[in-house]
């Protein structure tokens, strides 16, 4: 599993939300978030930025380029 998938699922769990809630909050289809979290698809850059802001982490963290 890639770093992005691991970190996304970790952040979802830490925030105590469901994939459906994340999809709703980001205004994307639930299936989109499921595909990201299962490693089937990767988010576009614009969604990567939204995810970083939503979880209050850097895009570099989500991508595994930093550990902070």
C-alpha cells in the first residue's frame, strides 16, 4: 500500500469520521473517497490541496515526502 493511502486512512481514523463524511465535506462522490482510500485512484492536485487543508497537514505529508 502506498504512503498516501496509509496516511489518508490514518487521518480519517484519527479525525473519527467516515469516508462518507469526508466525501460530503469535500463535496465529492462517496465512491471517489473510497477509491482514494483503497488505492484504486489518486486525487487530482486540487483535491490533494483540499485534503491537506481539511486534515490540517501539508500536501508533502500526504504524499510521504515529509513525516510532519
